[in-house]
């Protein structure tokens, strides 16, 4: 078995002495995942990509703080346990457990994210698109290297990319700011890792082209936007990438506050805006109507 082979290797002094510290840590982490049947998906991006909104859309729950600015400042791990309520364990900058939260909410997450004494939050709850049976999914949200408030977070992002053969990387790109945000260094690092690992590593990277709903007439079609993104990635050394266009904001709206509201019913939408004091409801309804109207924005055809 894998575990027996690992134990045999780790019992060989010649082998263990040849390992660097990072190699040893990577092996130990991989074995833990095999034993726990956990499959990690690391969600990475630079600033203002809509990464947190995308995670919320996947969770069908507004849990992660999301604004039109850099917001992710802590490492957040979300492990699927099929339970409706989200619970959390909070760790300080030395990775000591400091708090347990039985009922995690968006407001609490916002407070944790702004607390400079906190480095990591480990969450358990329901990831709706997969049942936690034989394999449990873990979504890992890491601050972008240009937003990480300590060097350890930056190193964590690059270490996650290094271990791409053992997990999946969801790289979120902001369509409206291709080439503007500080993606260049990170993407070139990704390209180097893909070159080292070959096709197996390349297939573990999925590029999400977010905010495609903001496509303007002069930008051309969604298909053209995908080709533009392919060229953008190719110039940074990433060939034949898997690119999926999306509107995380619209998806989140449809799966949460618009789930029981017809976006075309302007009166019901405005009542919800007033009741919840949330203009996002109105904005999401407008985007959904736009997507419905424009067949080019029916994004399932590009998957």
C-alpha cells in the first residue's frame, strides 16, 4: 500500500537525508490527505478578482467577506462534512488554536479577517456540489501574494502551487483587469511548475475567467474573451489552459437572495433590497436579466 511504501522509505536514512525540509513537509501532508481521504482545491488569485464571491457561490452561502478591493487576509480552509451549519476553529499567527465557533456567519468571518492576530481559520460545513462520502473536499482560500500580510502566507500560496500534482488549483482571473493586476509574477511561477510537472500538473490548474458579465460590445464575444485570455496566459508561459468564463456575482445571487425572487419582478426585488438593506440584490437581478437576454452570455455552452 501507499502507506507501507511511505513508512519503508521514511525508515531509510539515506532517503530521508536526501529530502529537503519542503520535500519532507510535502510528503507528510500528502500522506495525511491519503489517510483522511481529503482532496484539496486551492483557490488563488491576486487582488480584486472576485475569488471570495466565487467561493461563496460554490458554497451557495454568503460566508466569505467580499468587496471590490483586496479582502482575503487570512488562510481559510473549508472542509466538507455535509452539515448545514458552518463551524470553525481559529488559529493565531503561531498556529495555536485560540477559539472555537459553533455557528459561523459572514459577520464573524469579516471580523476574523480584519484581526491581525489571526492567521488561519479551519471551517467545516456543507460544500453542496459533492457529498462527503469516500472523499471529502477541502476548499482552501489563500491571500494573494500581493495581499498577504505576512511572509508565511505568501510562502503558503507558492507551496500550494508547488504541490499541484497532489491537489487542484483554481486560479481566478478578473476579466476586466487582465494585465492590470499583479498576476504576472504569480502566473510565470505557475508556468514554471507546469513545465516541471508536465500534463498531469497542467490538468490540475483550472483558470476561472470571472466578471465576464461586464463584457462590453467593443470587447467582442465571450469566445473572443477566452481567446484573448489564452494569448495572455501563453505570453506568460502557460499553453493550452483550461479556461471557464463565469459571473460569480450572478451565480451567488441566484443561489442565495434571488433563489425565491423572480429577478424580473422589480417590485419584489426592491422589497427585498429594503428588507435586507442590500443593494447587491438589485445589482444581481440586473445582471441575471442581462445574461438571460444575451445568448452569448449563456456560459454553460463554453464548458
